[in-house]
C-alpha cells in the first residue's frame, strides 16, 4: 500500500525543532518497559461473557509481539501492508498492534459492531491483506459473515480467527508456534522496523456525517498527543488505566493501548460495558483512571449509587464524545468521589482540549477544555478570518497531532497551506482560552434567518428530569426554511411531550424563536461506537 500522507512532510522540521515530535515508536517504549520493569504486569484482560482474566508481564508482551510479528511475516505481511483487526478489547488486539509495529505493518482497527456493509467498504478501501476477527462474540458469528464477503475483497489474503479451532486460528497462525526462535526471526524483526513518520494506524471516522474516511497517523502524530495528554492529567507509571471504550476507536486505541505502555503503567481491558463489572474491575485492579463517553459515566454513577460500593482508587474520569450535563457532573462527583474532566477531540488528532485537574467542576459542563501543548485553536468565519473572543464560528485546529491526511481522498483533507484543519465543528473561545463546542457546521439550524444555538438548548433540556438524551435537528419548512425538532430519549418511567418542553424552556427564559416546534420520542438514539449521536440519521428519519 502506498500511503498518501501528504500533510506530514511539510510539518516535520518545525515539529522536531519545537520538540513536539519525539521521533520514537511504540517499539522504543515497549523496550523501555522491559528494561525497567520486565516482570511488572503491563496488561490485564477481563472478559465479561466467560468471566476470565489473563495477565501479561512486559517481558511476556515483548516476546509475544515478536512471535506474532514473525507469524504475520509468514502470512506474507510486509512493510506498509494493512492488517485489519476487528476485535473487542482482548489481549490479541494489543499484541497485534505491537507485532505490526515490529515489522512496519499498519493496523486498521475495526469496530466489532461493523457488519457486511461497513466491512466491504473499509477492507476494500484500505486494501487489507490480513483480517483478524473473533469466531463468535456476543452471539454473532464473525467467521460466517467474513466468509460471505471474501469474494468482494481481492486484496484480503488471510482471515485469522481468535478462539477458532482450525488451521486459521490466531493460536495456530500467530501466537502458539515459537516463531521468534526461527533462524530468520532476528533478521525479520530488525530489518523491517518502521520509522516514526511511517504510517502506523489507519482508522476510519465513526460516521456522524455519512461515508467513513480513512485517517492516517504516524507514531509521531499519535505520541505527540498522548504525551501532553498524560501530563495534563498527571498520569505516570503508578497509574492503572481501565479501558472499556473500544480499542477500535481512537479513545481506546490511544489511551488504553498505547498510553499505558508509554507511561510504563498498566492497562486493564474490559470487553463489554457492564457497569457492575466495571466497579469490580476498578476495585480489584485499583484502577486510577478511565476515559469514556457520557453514557458510561451515567451508568457507572448509577451502579455505584445503587450498589453502595465505592470506587476509592478511581481518581479521574475523562468524559468526551458529547456534552456532559451539569447535573451528571455534580452527581458523579458526589457519588464516585472522582474528578470529572471534559475533553474534545477527533480521530484526526486525538484529544485536542481538556480542562485542568484543578479547574472548578463547573468547567466540565460549561466548557470543553483548554488546548493541550502543541495545539493552536482559531475561531473563524466562512472566509477563515479570526473572530473575536466569545463569537461563535468555525473551529480550526493546528496541532502537532494532526493526521497525515485521508487515505486516497486528499481532496477532503480540509487543511489549508498554513496547516489549519477545519474540524467541521462550530465553537467559541472564552477570555481564558477555554473552548465550547456549539455544534457541527452541518447541524446549524437557521429558522427564518435566525441561527438557533443548538448545543445551548440541548444542554438546557438535559437538565429536565424526564430527559435521558436529546438531539435538536432541523427539518425543512417552506416559509422559514428550517424549523427545529427535539428528538428525545426519556428516562425510564418518564414521559415528555411538546407542551411540557415548551413550558420548561420558557421557564428557562429561552427566546421563543429558539424553542423547538416539534418533538419526537425514541427508545434509543442512533449513535457511533463512541456514543456520538448520528444526527444525519435523525434528519433522514424526519424527512421520511
């Protein structure tokens, strides 16, 4: 595969001069773990369906990474070949990435919820040579699904099945034979190491706006984000990171797979989100940090409250992917005793903004944080002209962690000659430099020439006692152009209708023009794996 990561070369000299790119790969950090703490547990995997737990020392992780790397080489995987990995948070995911990094292969994380339609597009577009998937997970037969689409994938040479029992099982192909002891293993492992600017990850956008795009990252761009992220959160080798967010999403990959190794810390993986089991894992493993979307925080808070089991070790919960309702921050702080940190980011650049640990709790639900080191923000109008503080506009980001471009789609890179990436979000900055995301550029509702402040109205509705989730989207109107509809998922046992919604917003002193004129009540929101509501699907629903 030839990767057209056109956004990387022009930035290299400046990033190195500023010390933002460290010119390291995950191989360097794994070796540092082995040198310092060979017998320290670096990875713990907990599986919900089987109740099993498996642990690996750093020495064992390095040995297995070498073994799987040579095994991949035996399958014909060479430098810049794509290895797709459709696995839950299992140890095989972590070790597959480490193995790819040994031989210059590129990992393509795929969410386990993807089915034929998504896989057909992504595997073909990314020219994956190998696909690693479960035999069965949560009752679904992945092997049968993949067999059904292989005829459409001319580049896919091998399918490796985790927990399979045949010759194509992960164990038979990769992890059981002592490949690292073969006569040519040392040469394979030494001759194919990637450089820090080589593409190491191909990850597809989660699809809030339609067709996925293949985001290309190097070790330099990923690590340039993880280092200041960990510093902002005061994380170090003594921390234990619980990761229940999927590692096939940037959240899990960067901060549950890569970051623990970079810190010489310990990762605890949970493959299915079950709040009561998360409480058990936090207490059994003494987890100190986790990152997930708002629904995870809601569930964990409820589980601790109803179970009366504290999570004393958990110092920080970083919540991203959607605005955090103020009442949830207040309740979680009281019930968990944990600092709630708001953040904003994208697959294209990782976490871009976080609040500080010493910020008032209010900052977690009124802002999306401050830029990390190596990040610049600009709020601009449609021409790219910077707007004054407090004025909402297009959010542009220029960051050391910005991606290398979209695979085979450089015309969509949304990056100007000065390096400013148009995020597609709307935001404003306050006088202290904190950002607040106010919506997506495609989510703007213009009712009779008046822009409706979508995020602000959604935030108010989240405070209504009957509302569990809310999204405000446009529907067409002949006279006004657009009107606003509130799509709501009520809390269990609660109800809400349009008169009550109008009454409540009037009570909150909302301008009448901003009050939604329609309401739709759903059992569940269409959402991405990271918890972001897919508003484009809601708009399609309203049109239908």
